[in-house]
C-alpha cells in the first residue's frame, strides 16, 4: 500500500487531537503529523483532520476564532484543491465557521451537554470518507457536545438533500429517524454533512472514540480507513 | 478620532435560545409570573480609530460580519459613540 500522511491540526484547546492521531494511525502505511495552529505549512499531508475540543476556549462562538488561525488559511486552500479534510465535533464547528461547509451549530435543544454512544445512520456511503459503510447502516458512535444543534436556512437544507450532501443522521437503534432520536434538535436530524465537491466532511460524532473494540465500538475506524484507501489508491 | 462601537449580537428570533429559556424558568420559579420570555445575547465594545463616523461604522459592520456575529443564526446592531 502506498504511504499516506495524515495531519491533525492542534488548536489551543483541542483535546481530541491525540486520540484522533492514534485512531488514524492504526493502519499500515499511514504516517501522522501534528500541525500547530500557528504553522503556515501543511507539509506533506495527504489529508487534514480538525479534531474535537474547545479551540480557543470556544470564546465568542465555537470554532469562530480557530477559523482565523494561520493554519486554516492553508487548510482552506488545501480543501479548495479538492483534497480531503475531515472535521470532527469542534472541527465541524470550525469548518462551518470557515465557510467550507454550510450552516451553523447552536446549543443543544434540551440545554444539556450530551456525552454517550448514539446510533447514527449512514445516509451517503459513496463519499471518500464513507465508502466502507453500507448505505443505511446504523453505526454506534459517541457524541460529546453542548453545541451540536445543526441549523441552516431551508433552501440550504433542501440543496444539501438534493445533492446527497447529508452523510449522517441521528436515528433510533433500528435506524428510524424520529424526533426522539434527534438528540440535539438538529434540523433534519443532521449529524454530518459533506461539501458539494465531496472532499470536506464535518460531523458531530467522534469516530476516533470508536476505533477499537475496547472502546465499545469499532464503527468509527472505517471512516479513517475509507479515506486512507481512497488516498492510497489515488 | 476614536469611536466606541457598542455592538449587540442576538440569536435570530427563529433560533431556539436555550440559555434564555433556562433563565426564564428560573425567573418563573422566583415568582415573576409577569415575565413572558427571556432572550440572551452578547454585548461587545470595540474602540475604533477612524477618520469619521462613517469609516468607523464601516469597520464595525465589517468585523461584525466577519467575526463577531454568525449571520446564519445571529443578528447584530451597532451603536457608535464618539470618545
């Protein structure tokens, strides 16, 4: 297998950066690098991951200040070239703030910080991040967020639907999308979306925390594996 | 010239404000049955030096759009004061 290098951006306040590096680096032929927010260089990375946490203390709004860090200028350019970028939880918030993805995240409907494993349905198994999942498969992935309530204007949601850009939705254990299973009140139970080109994915659940059987679920590791397979074959 | 921009950022009316709701419930528990609703926003003061009020206002508007407010879900208003 060709060698693939994955860069994990470290913002002040990131706290899932090492878990993400570990989970992404579990595969043969994969090298990982930590990229400091003040860096101007993505080095030889083939893929960039924005990890979870509380970048810049979530001051002002989650992700709003991280979006203007020097490394994000490079990440935006990298994404513009069609290269893969994955944003997890706070990383998803950064992608939305930076305009790489459409919409916004506000506080959870029930006011609570939610930290548990939840069922998540795969809505689009054709992206470079989800090719190893089955369409409609129900994954067990942990969430840990207080501001994961996805919102976008109706026209945006309609265009996301029409272009098959909704990649994950919260569901019940049988895979049904219900109001009850919509844990944070997201419009359309949206848990993750991809950009129109398909190279930038953002999601609230944490695939890196479901990367080994010991953690209670291995469902997240196929997300990294899908992207790595894509890059190794590219 | 220097101006103080008094900026208010509020969630759009269609966006659920869970903080406001929680505070509203607390006020209800305190017996303030006259309180109908609470919405919580942010108040930000920015000191701007500029040639005139128009230039300072433009700067204030720009920073609101770029950083201080997320216009997908928030509205903002600016009040300028000469200092």
